[in-house]
């Protein structure tokens, strides 16, 4: 038997479908790290970006690739 929980609207959701607190924190940490990386890359000059082989337009894709996003 699967345990369920109800929200304030009366909708039931299996407990297994809800993310754990640990998963929520991990997702938050990931988002903060990704944001910091993008901020640092955006603060670099075009010459500095060129030295690492990144175009300014590709910062989001590059940082996502470094963090393991597909």
C-alpha cells in the first residue's frame, strides 16, 4: 500500500512523488552554484572568454555543460 498525502486543495499525491528535503536542498545548492558561475563568466572580458574558448552568447550553455546539464 502506497502512502499518500493531501494538499489544501484535496488533491492526493503519493509520498514517493514528492521530493525529499535533501533533494530540495541539493537542487537549491545546484542553482546557486550555476548562478555564481554564470555571474563570473558574464563579468569576464571578451578577451578573457576567448582565452577559455567561450563566446559571450554561449555562457549559459557552457556553464550548464560544466555543471552537467544536458
